[in-house]
C-alpha cells in the first residue's frame, strides 16, 4: 500500500491511500509511486482552494466583530423565506440597544465592542438551532424564527430583554437595555419591506422614551396582562382557553386563587 500525506498550508489534513488486492500484484512500481504522489499534490491544491473559497464565503456572510450573519445575509434569507410561497409562518424580531452611545462614550469603544460580542452570544444562547441571528448594523440585531407564532416570538423577545438586562447590570457605568419589535408572516406583511417596516414600527413604540422611561407603563403588570390577552386573540386561542388565562392572570395580580 502507498500512503501519501495531503498537505494544506503546511499542515497534514489527510492521506491518499492506494492499495492492491492479490499477492502477485500487491507491489507498486517506482512510476506508480511517483504518479500517486502527483495525484496527492493535486488533491492538496484542490483542498487548499476549497478552504480559501469557504473562508471568502464566511467573510462575505458574517459580521467580523460578532461572528453573526450580517445585513446582506439577512436580506437574502428574508427574501427566501418570504418567496417560498408555501405560506409557512415565521416571525421577525428587530432589536437595538438603548443607551449604547452613552455606554460607548462612558467606557470607550473597545468596551462597546465587547458588549456587542457578548450580546451576540446571549442572542444565540436564547434561540433555537433553526433560528437565525443577525447583526443588522451598529447596535441593531435581527432574528428570524421559522414557524413561530406571535406569542412564541413575544416570549423569545422577553428572554432577550432579560438576558441583555442581566448582562448590562453586571457592568459598571451606563446601563443598556434591548428593545424588541416583532412582525409575523403572513399576517403582518407578505414582503420583506413590509415585515421590516412593521417590526421597526413596533420597536419604535416600545422604546423607553415613548413609555415614560425604563420603568414606564408598558411593563406595568396590568398593561402586560392586557397585552397578553391581545396576543391570545392574535394567536386565535379558543375563548375558553383565553378566559382561563385571563382569570389566572387576574388572580395572580390580586393575590388570590
């Protein structure tokens, strides 16, 4: 048997193994050995080219700071999901960091870069493997949730808000928070632009500056209870299920059973 290493960028990445069956023909001539080495050299070049091509593709589709998919990939993926024509539902989350500029000004841009990387890690951790997380640009992020209802998307958004708030509270200086806007296909838009505009509009209305501050009415328990009811209606819960959920929420708010 002839075993020739496959070398890419000075590292052995595999071997080319050539063998024969049969005692009489098991040996190889010097010419066959040289030919095998030639084939191994060509295979090494092909592997190196494939590796370089893959690296270029990754750089073109990924954000260099966070490692998340970038804005261009987001546009292509959203176009693909909208253009399938199957009507399969999905949810789009558009997000940005509140007070990020003040955080940068207070702690410096290297600290801001570290925060963005940490946020990217948290976003990936609280989503499923089938979900796609993107850095939309600057302090803005986006997530596509295949098959998710509005209620499910809202729950993901809440997990994101809490995990980013926890990240910020562990750091000195200006606290940042994540604001989330949601749009669902096909109910709230059937084109890429309509979905992005819808999620952006909800994000704008959810901003603390639109709610009287970070502890404004949008997160008051009673308002949240009403919001949950609306979510239930949007997801077409059965009346009995919705009533049961409302009674349970009121009981919790009033401290009764």
